[in-house]
């Protein structure tokens, strides 16, 4: 394996080109789309699109009540059909990430539910779900100690590192790694991996994800500034 991972920068087929510094696909976000949830957001990452809604803090069932903090639930709905094992696994990862940043102790004995609907999946689905969940939580006014984002990395057979891979790149990759990072000091909140990789490649992917997260958080700020400057 090569000591230093090569980061591929290529022109995306989406609405914006991948730049020479950060090879993330084009981002787009719109908040407060839905009337029934307390907060909602649509997040577009390349051709991958997620619609998120947040309900709560609200009344919780007695069987799910936690006396010293809010009960956080995540529901991920696929584009077609019923949720399967993959969706349940992603729900658990998203819930663990949100529980690490949401200040649930401020709303004990309540329920916070995040519903994520897959509109289209063109790669880096879990990262897009995390980003949509974060923006929906912000729109709902749920107290958090920090913002968070998701970044996916893929490793080719020759050790090339690809940030924010498409579905085709994920399928051809030797390993796919997704990280959830907070917005204060880019601390790792959650990671999930698939495939074969070395310890040094893991550290290289984490470092690349931390650098890329700066671009995601900058997009968050710009998106929120545009929204509230209009109101």
C-alpha cells in the first residue's frame, strides 16, 4: 500500500464540478419545506437526495419514556418498498450520532423523532442522511451541543481515495468508510466501514473526511445565512 493516499479530483456529472481542493459533489439544501413536522429539510448531495422531518420534543409513550432525557427515534424510509436490514442498520448509526450531540437532558420524558425519506440514492447515502438530519434538527430548534455532518470515503484497488463517492464508485471500491464528525473540533462521533483497508489507510480516510467536513459546515453556515437574511 502506498504511504500517502492519492485523492482523486474529477469533474462530477452533477450540477457542479468537483474542485481541485475538495472533491465533494454539489450540495443543495432547503429548510422548512413541510408543514406538519416541527422542522424539515431537503438535502441534495450530487444526485443523492434525502427529505427529513423532525417531530418534537413531544409527548412520549410510557413504554419508551426515559426519566432523565428525551427519547430519540430515527425512521429511514427507502425510495420504494418497506425498510429492510440495511435501513435498520443506518437508523441505528444515525440515532447514535444524534444522541451524541442532541441535548436530550433539557427535555426529559419527551420524544424526538427524525423521519428520513430517500428520494434518490446515487452514492454516499448515509452521509447525506446525516446531513439532512442535522439541518432538520436545526430547523426544528432542537438544542444541540454542536452541528454534525457525514462524509463518505472510498478506496480503490490501487489505494486511491475518493471523497463523496457515487454509487458506481462505491460498488467498484475495495473499501467504503463513512464518518460522522462534529462541527466544533471535527471530533469523530461515529464510523462505519465495509471492505478491506490498513490502519494507515483508515487514518488517511479520517484525515480526508475531517478536512472535507470543513466544506460541509461552511455550506451549512452559508445556507442558514441565506435563509435568515431573507426573513
